[in-house]
C-alpha cells in the first residue's frame, strides 16, 4: 500500500512539474502562463526593469502597462488595468516574479533592479 501511495505521489509531481519555466534570455517566468503566451520583451522604469514579460490572452502593450505598474510596489500585490498581480520571490537576490490575472488572461514577468 505504501508503494502505491508513493507511486501516485511521484506521478502527480511529474504531471504538475516544477514551479517555473525558463523564459526568453533565461529569465524565470511564472509557470501559470500557457505555452502559447506571447513574448512581450522588457519595460524600463526609473531604477528598475520588468523583464521576460509574457502575455496569454492579452496584447503586449497592455502587458507592458501592467508590468510597469509594479514600480514602487515593494513586492506587494497590486491591481492595474483590471489585473490582480501577485508577487513571488524569484530567488537569488531582490527580484520578484509577478503573475497578473484577469479572468482567463494572464501576464507574467520578473521585476527587479536594472
């Protein structure tokens, strides 16, 4: 019985995968984005940068506006353009991964010091 439980647990982990995918340029982006998400590049704000912006169900101009609104948030959740954005530690320093959702649409990016 223990072997069956272990096998089911390992199978579940294999199906769910790890928490992040590698985005353009090797940046980490949230795994909640569909594989069909559009790469939207980067946005500079004073002293910071949103990199590896990806959008699923949203255009790039909107995705960049949502990412730029992370300025001055200090790793706090925020709302912009109707999207609810949740932060997650990106590891390896002061960068933050954000996942922003509105209905089925999702925007993801890494935010940190430029």
